[in-house]
């Protein structure tokens, strides 16, 4: 039997996540004991909470005010040296927590992320999703990392997630860490997406990223130079089109294959950002 990590809490923030939650929480408990598993729910209307109760007694509730607030609740309840935030659509492998801690400490980082892929992509969207991750989120030191991610809980309790951020909490936190001189990175160890990536799910996800862009833009532009404002305004096209197209991690044929997908997600993301901006 695999030895479990006793120095880490795993936090899963949920909202109507019943569909795959059994598999997600089962994968978490390969790495830790149930006493160190924390679920924070944002007023789910499905069976999320009843499923979570099968795996842990540590179930808490946010007021539905956003992911940053939910993460702060999990952080407050964590008494371990490390906290690992896993999404309700992420499957993590055995010993992943130990690998992440070892890699984070070995690189003198304060946070580390495990890039998630579809293990067996079943449609064009999933194939392109994997290629996008390969192009953008390859191992090494980064300015911004996202879930599933692991941090030292003591440091995170000092920094805190910014509660007013419903969407841009990762960008906001990593920017503040960088300003303070801390470094974060992406691990060589992978995790996996669960479920199927349909057009509807793709649109919902990239609309969320567009909302994050808007939130980050509105909260930070007062400090930005004119050129930095322009860069932030067109963030969707920089991060989801130009960056993967210019990446050395995938070949020319893969980039051609990706083009329609990259154009689609960039337009969806930017359209959401622009619509929120125009609404004021």
C-alpha cells in the first residue's frame, strides 16, 4: 500500500460538481488521508455535498461569492505544511503530492502546478486542448500557474487570495508573489482532465477566462503603463493565439492543426472580456 503524505491538505472547491466528483476525490485519497481532504462548496444544487460526505468530514461552504473566497476558506481550515488545490475536474495520480513538493523545494519555488491533460483525447477539441497545454504550460519557472497547484500554506496565509476576485485569483496572486520576489513553476508531473470537452463546455471555460481577463484588467490598469494596458486589453489573443503559435514545443503541422481551435477560443475569450467592458 502506498504511503500517504501527512504534511499536505488537498482542497477541492466545488459548485454543482457531482458528475465526476467520486473519481476526483478517490484520486485525492490515494495521496492523503481523509482528515486532510477539504471540500468547500459554493451552494451546489446537485448531489455534490452528499457525494463529498462519503470521502471527508471536512466540508465547508462559501457564500457563492467566487473561487478566491472559497480558496481562502480552505486555507483557513488547513493545518498542514502544504496545501494542494485540485479542481473538481482533475484526476491526480498516486504520489503526485510527494513529487510536487520535492520538485518545488528543489527549485526553490513557493508554488508548483501540475499541468492537466486528457489522457485519451476523443475529439478535436480534446486533441487541441492537449496541444495547447503542451505549447503553453511546459515544465519550468513561470510567472503565472493555475490549478491543480500546491503552495506552502504558511506563505499563502500571509498573502491570501483576494476575495473580491471571482475569476482572476491565480493571476492576481502570482503577480503579487512576483513583486515580493517569490518564484513559482510548472512540474514535470502530469495530472488529468476528466469528462468530455464539448463545444458547450469549451465555450463556458473560455468565457470564464474572458471574465478573468476583465476582472484583472479593471483591478490593475491604474498601475499599468499605456503599453501594458494594450497588452492586457488583448490578453486573449496573446495567451491563446500568439503564444502557442510561436511555441517551440510543438511542430509546424501541429500548429496548422491547432489554428481553427486557437482562433475560436481567442474570439470567445476576447468577446466575453469586451462585452463585460462595454457593460461597465
